């Protein structure tokens, strides 16, 4: 699945589709050549249940 990002160059602002494999890496915009960092994947938050919490 591709990652959708926005070019940070204010004169460009193109919507870019990049592969998952480049997450966390620096890439260049194919339109203006600006360098940008593709964000890492979001981690799923850990869910704690009331039964797993200790009460003191």
C-alpha cells in the first residue's frame, strides 16, 4: 500500500504517492526536487483493560 504525503515546498505542494518501503527515509519530490522525510508508520496504541491494572 502506498503512503500519501504532501510536498513541503510552498511553491509545489503536490500530493505524492510513495511506497511503504521508504518510510523513515528521505526522498525527493518528483515535481520540484525538494527533499522530504517520509514519516514512520504509526504504532498502534496498547490497550489496557481494567482487569490487568493492579489496585493498591
